[in-house]
């Protein structure tokens, strides 16, 4: 769907002179691809304000992952943010509704991932020769054969959380690539819930933003009662 200026402004979770944190919509790629003409970069001029150029991506989210996306408002800010992501100074928290759910209350998934090509695109698989990938998780509630996980990736591999959850027999609901049902019966239930990192102005303060679940995920949380587990707002 096309997004107008009012909708894009409504999705701004945080903004200062150097940085914008946006609530990226579900289903919208962040940039142009060979199979898509509608993408987020088309709409960034709508939140440009009085700056000479639109904000630029400081990192990426999958097309079907909603939530916190950091944008830089100038080249220097982009470089500083890029260094923070590479150095692991950005704390990212995700929510995922998964099938079956874990037996324990929390855990760590430390499994290397390798990118492979498959018909129609690419995916990642667990492979001892792959790149290191580490994800922490905590179960926030279970209901109706589903569980709400809070996930904390410590690396930023392609599809990391989706592949890790699937490998641990708790695939994310609605995942068309790693899920139990292909094609998936519903949209992907994965949210970049919050993000926190040091302010690039050197003041020692922190920048943080929290994104609400997209409508389809909010509906599932409400219908299952997982919306009342104490972390949903």
C-alpha cells in the first residue's frame, strides 16, 4: 500500500537532528529489489524535514519484519551508526510468536549460519563452516500451542532469528521460508520491538525506541491471551 506523509510521520518513534527511528511497516522492503517496486526508500523524503537529503538506512530489516529501524540524517551519522552496529554496541530486542514453544524459560542459541541459494532466492542454514551467530531468548508466555519469545540477537546475520528458531523446533508463526507450513497461512509474527544505543553526540546518554506490534501480530496476542503476559503495551 502507498504511504502518505501523515502516515510516515506517525511512524516516527524517535527523532533528533542526526537520527530517526522509524516503525517500519510489515510487508514493505527497505530498498529496491528485482521483484519489488514499492519500498521504504521511496517514502523517506516524506520525513526529510528541512534536511538537504532524505534519511538513509543505518541497518536493515526483512520485508516481513516490522518495527524499529534506525535511519541516519547525514553521512557522518550513518558512519557512526554503522560502526556501532558492527561493534555490537546496539542492543536489539525482538518479539516472535512461535509454534509449540520452548520447554525452558530462557536460553542461548549459538549456531553458525551459512547463506545458500535456493529456487527463487536465498536462505541460511546451520553449518559448522558458516559465520558465527548468537541469539539469546526468553519465553514470556504460552497459550494455545503458541509462545511469545523475547529475542536478543548478538550478531546480525541474514534471517538469523528465523533460522535459529526453526532449527530449535520453534518456528516463527507465518514464516514462509523457515516455518512449518509452506506457504505460510498468515503473516510473519516477528517484531523488532526495541532498540537502544549510545547517543552519537558523545554526551553519554542513550537513545531508545519501542515499536508496537503490527495489527496481525497484535490480534494474535490478544486472541491467545498473550497480550496480558506483562510485556505487551
